[in-house]
C-alpha cells in the first residue's frame, strides 16, 4: 500500500516531537520557512580592529569606564523594574509568537526573557561601552603589554592576598605583590627590563593567592592563552605559559575567510586522533594531510573538536580547563592559526566546538581552582548542587554574574578574532537551557517542558547575548546548537524573540538509525517512522542532519558500518574476492542511510571523521581502562587509500553525495515534498529542490517500472546512483536511459494527481539502493553536443562517472583511463578471478584487515565481550 504526504507545512502546537534518545544524558552533553541570517544591528567600528591596533589610551579609557560602574551591579542584574519603561515597547511585539500559535500562551515568558536580555545590553552600554566592547575582556584581563610594562589582572574576589610567580622571578612572588580593587580584581604592572619584557615569551607563570583560611595556593591564570604540561611526568600538573611571540615567530593570516555556503556540509574532526599512527596528531599535520581529504570529498566546512585546553585527553575535549588556551598536545597557538589559514586557502570554513555549558572539576589545572572560599556572586560557578553536574562530574557557570558574562563573551570574541574561526558549535545546550539539565527526562514536545520555572532564564539570556555578539562581529558566522530538547525559537533570531542560533543538531536521527540497526530486522523497518524522524523538525528553524557523529564512534557504541558488518570488516573487505552477503548489504545500507539522512533530514549535513568510508573499530582514548593505550585513538586512512579494499566505495559515494548538493543545492532548498511512503515495498519517494529521490530499502525486491511522482514535466536522468559499480554496487540502473514524464489527473486539482504530484515517470528500483534523478533542461539538451565540457560533463562524469553498461563492456586494459574514484582508479574488479577460502589467509599481508594482529580469537572476543565505557569517560 502506498501513502502520500506533504511535510513541513504550517506550524502548529506540538508539531515537533523530539525523538527520545537511547542515552539522553550523553546526547544532552555531547550533547519552517527558512530564517534569514540574524539581524543584530550595525557593525561597530571597533570590530574591524585587530588586537594590536588598540592603543594604550583606548585601553585605559575602557579600564576607567569599567572602574566607574557601581558595585551594586549584581543586584541590578535581577532588578525586574530596571529599564521596563525603555524596553516595554520593544518586547510588546515579539515576532516569533506569530510564527507558531502554540507559543502565544507563553507570551509572558518571552516578554520576561526579552526584557532581561535588553536590560543586560543596556547595562553594558551604560558601564562598558556596549556589548562588543564588553567582550574585549582579554585586552584587560590576563597578561597584556602596555608601554614599558606588562599588565596582569585577575578576578578573584575571595582572595586575601595575591602575587604573580613564574620562571621570570624564580617562582618567588614576594617582589610581585598584586593590588585588589573594590570589584575583587587583582592587578600588577611589571616594568620591562633593559627594554625587554620582564616575562619572556614561552615562559611559565602562575597566579598565587591566599584564601580566607590563610593557605597559599597556586593556580593557572584564568585568561591564560597557552598552557603546557611536562610530558615526561605522569599526571603532572599544567603550567600557564606567557605567550607573546616576536614578529618573526608569529603566524600572519594570508587568506580571507571563505564566503558563507548556501548550506554547510560539515566534516567533524578531532585533530589529536587524526593520525594514521597511534599517537597525538599535530595541527600542522592535520592541515597538510587531512584537510586535502576533506576538500576532495566536497565538504565546505570543518568542525574541530577539543581545541580548548583540557587536561584529561579522554574527555574528548569536553572537560575544559583553560578556555582561552589551545590544546597544547597538538601544537602552539601559531600552529592552530596555520591550520585555519590552510583551511581557508582551500575554501573550507572552520567551526569550533565551544564548551560553555560546564567546566572541568579539576582544581589544579582549571578554572575550578579559583572557587576557593567564594560565594555564588563571587565565583565563576554556582555554589552547592546548582553549581555541580551530577552526571558529568563538572562545574556549572553562574550566567547571571557580571564577570562570568565578561569571561564567556570575551572567550567567543577571542576565538573569532585571534584565530579567525568562522563560527561555533555550542556543546551541551540542553543542559544550559533547563535547571534539570535534561537528566532522567524525556522531552515529549509539550510546550510546558520548554517554558516554565524549569527553564534557566539566566542561561537563555547568555545565549541570546552570545549569538548577538557573534553575528555583530561576523554577520555570516555559522552557529549551531547541540540541543536534544527541540526548544521552540532556539534557531530564530534574537530580534524576533528567539535565542539566535542558525542551526540545531538533529540528534534524534542517529539514535533512530542505531535503534533500528540494533533492535529491528529489515522486515520490521517502518518507512513511515523513518520518514517522520527525518522530517520531524520545527517549521522555520534549520537543522543539521547526520546519520552518525563522534557519539556513535566511541568505545561502548558502534558506527553504522560496524553494526552492519562487524567481524567481516576485518576479513571481508577485499575486492579480490566476491563480497559476502553481509558486506554487500552492509555497504549498500551505509550509503543509503547516510544519503537519506542528508537529503531528507535537514538544511545542513554533518559527518564524523572516518565514517565516510566506514572506519572499522571504535575510538578509545588512552585511559586507565585500556592501560593508557593510543591504539584505537587514530584513523586508518590506509584502508581507504588501499585500492583493492571496499572502503573506497563508501568514500566515493560520500564524495558524490556532497558534489550532488554542490551542483543542485538541494540542502538549501525550501522545497521538500514526500510524495510516497510505500510500506509494503519498503520504498520512499520524495522531492528536494530540483531532484527526485527514490529509496528502496527492501533487502531483495527489484521493482521494474516503479511509478514516481514529480512536479515539473520533461525528461529526467540519473544524477546519482548508489548501486553503480564505482560505488561498490551491482550496476543495475541504466544511466543512459531517458525518463519522460506523463501528466497526471486534472491540472491544478491535487486530489486527482498521482500521489499529489501533477506528473510522473517510471524507474527501475533495485533492492537496498537509492537513486536521485534530475530534470534535463531542454535548452541544455539541445546544445549538449556543442558544449560537452560544461554542466553535462559534471553530471555524467563526477556524479555517475560512467555508464554501468559501458563499464561492463570496456576491456580491462582501458580501465586505467576512467575518471578517479576514491583515491585510485577502478581496476576492473569484475574481471578478477574469484579466490578460494584458502587465499583469504593471505589477505592479511595485503592489508585487507583493519589491524594486522586481528585474528579469529580477537573477533570472537569482540563478539562475546564488547567493550564498555568506564566511569571516567566523558561520553
């Protein structure tokens, strides 16, 4: 039976129901007309200036303004009547309420948080020169050079005494005592010595202070730009490093930021674990070795994890200790700048995984070390239970505090301006939005779950300020929220009453795929449920779709390829033998699941490093549970580079998927219509942009003359076919076939059309295969012979590459002339003799197993004793 439906229609209350995750705690931590870019007002002249341009006079003026504001700021922040007369007019007409009628009962909530946001901005204007000026805290706090001296300032209101220590004074601070002002800020000016800075570049420093019990303690400065650890000492504490390289050593950016793409195609990556070898990779190696791979696969955006310094490597970078410092494991600040500049030279934008939802509980190396003896209004974090996350074992910020806002907002501006990041992916937004942090809670879509006393308005206002700041500094920045709850308005502009993000991660999609692969047979797969999961996103708010991210790749879980093929990924991936049914079906479904998620699941797409070619094994960072091994903390690029292994087929299809969007921009299209959900035949048909997609999930059935509906009449041809030989398929779909449409029903009367579509054409639909069709423009068809190197060549060569019928007829000696697929040519796989079982033993020497030491005993052990996360793992 076929059913038809048109999705993404007008909004209604409860129209979005978040899909419960299999592990909400992990998801929340790591975890629709289309909105125009957030409009946040004029670009301030100050944003055009680099750090070095600000004069001493300007710096002093900012300091003077800051010193002038009243010590009663904390109470003003919560004064509901502070500027009501000024903002009443602005909050009366909240545009977002007109987009969703279900929000109108919560008008008072939106008015309250909008008022709080406008009040806070007004305070910044009165006492700091505005939001943008306020976010230049790194020019005042931490270490900064002024004429003839280095100025160091630190906020530590509970400290009784303070001094600066380091290599420069042989760790004796008696001669470098600091002074405290009325706002709890300690400062000192350290004069230059013989015309040179008293603190040498790349020397170690720490902040020493005495708390109210009389004990002196040493901590890394909160605003430190670089921190290192002695690699020869196990569990050694980190040291702050004064970073101010001479001009000859400072990296200067050479390339401009690439323009904002129509739709981000995001490659999520972890620099440290990107090496082929079991070790920590460097920023420069990643730039030179991995970025070209990302570009070759037609991604336009790189999302970097674990950039902010974190003392515990296995936290995946989510337990941040030093918020302004780059992770020293992979290199210096100048090395990271080289990476970002290299990405820009390739046309790749770079997003940073920013963690402002919590901070490491580490008191020795992290921000938590400043919490000694401090009350809630004197600390970066809330006190008591509100300041501690029970599941993550981490500290929670006090977003209502003036200096906490300065610290976090300045942190965002620092990464944008100092390192030229193009935006952020905010981690753990669900935890920020609610006092309960999403712990032991499943969101059902009831609007009362979003707007009640459970909502943390302090955090909501901070996120509104953060998004306003980001888009003021960089109007075309891309900002993504990791939110599992689906809060309405999260991805609408602040000026409309939203929170201001550009995209939300569609976190229910990967959980649905994992649930199906683990718990359902193919016969029980519901096309309706899959389609609902992929299209279940809030009208007018954009989502980043993904089938799997780093969450599915870590130890304790499995990637899609690993779930489908498991032990056969160690022994059955050679093209020198016929693929087993497990491998054949596995590769087919990997391609279908990724492509369907991309084409139907959102307005942007994300893939985690290695998943594009079905990377075997999981990620397991060095920890006590694996004897601190780096063996699984890497990516085996040799597998996709080895021509006789089947990993190249999944990689080639991933490249073609991205190229299809590059050519047709279907991700950015507002047109998305599901015309048929055929449960009996396991087929989904839909239109996205100018393309028609046909997905056949049946494990066995081929449908000849399968009728599909479409919008425009004309001639359709294959644009992308997952069953093509070059993608490891069986070549059952003819790519040289013209599909002519037939009119359906009465023009303009939808109920008389075929599945609600005015035209139709017939196709061949093989089992476990997906095909995208494009409409051939008549004008282009007429001049095709005269201009074979333009659009037509792109479609036929880069997407389809070669007709399957032609491929079978070509002699082996001519195959080397075919276009590239993956990292090598198609080597006439169908002409190679099949190998017997006895030959499989030799495949280990050919590099066909993921790890050369994996034998049957290991496979059996993996099957019987799958690894689990230990208690220390952050994910």
